[in-house]
C-alpha cells in the first residue's frame, strides 16, 4: 500500500510539472521571480502610480540585434513588459500586448524576457507565438535592475511620451482598463 502511495505521488508530481507546457525547458524554481497567480487563475494586474521619474538611460538589444535607447524614445509611449516563457500569466497576456502594439501608433511594447536560458528558449517561443513587438533577453539582469523592482511576473512599466516612468503593473496587464489611459497619453503628444 505504501509503495502504491509513493507511485501515485510521483505520478502526480510529474503531471504537475508537465502542466507548464510542452515547450517549457526551464522550471519556475530555476527563475529569478515567480509568476503572480492564485488557485483560480492569474491575478488581475494591479496598476500603481509611481514617480514620475525619468526612464533610465539604458540601451536594450533586441533579439534581431536592434538597439533601443529608452531615454531617446521622445514622443513614444513605452510599455515595458517583464516576462518569462515559463510564466503562465505572461503567456496569457501576450495576445493583448500584440494587439496594443499593432493598434496604437506611437506605442511601443518591449518584452523583456527574464529566462535564465536566454535566447535558447525565448527565440523559438517568440516564433511559435508570432510575437510582433521587440523582445530583449535580460539574462544579466541590467534592465531588471534599472527598471525594477520586479516583484513577480509579469510586471509592466509604463513610460510617457516625455520619458517619465509613471505607472507599474504587477500581474496581467489590464488592457481594456488601460487602453483609454494609453490613448490619452498618445493624444497629448499629437
């Protein structure tokens, strides 16, 4: 009987680990932060006003080799989203972020992946989901250090067209709630 219980426990553990998805090669315990979730699913994003404080003078290199100087993005609203391939809430918000990036002129979504295995896991993941916004792998933690704290994943930092960090969202970015705010920020610069 004891052996049957042990086998059942091991089988249950393997099922739980497999629930992260077939492409997950990195387990959450290997990551720098944990995703923001609850038993019934991911927590809705909590929007918090911060600053305003100037966006750091940080240059990010995207997967395709393009450099983005955050401080030189005058006139653009930046939505900087910290995420990881293994994070279920992060995966859930990607379609909404893709739509925002496409729908709103002068809004630039930048995905900052915190996967420790870096490009090895991020590039195939991005291709599979056809992510249309720039992606950066922050394996060194530089972007996280400059734009943090990052208490959990996903975390999104919002930068105004005049280069000020004004909002931070921990959890899934509440697209419909924030769309009017984003549109207002964009229209102020028109």
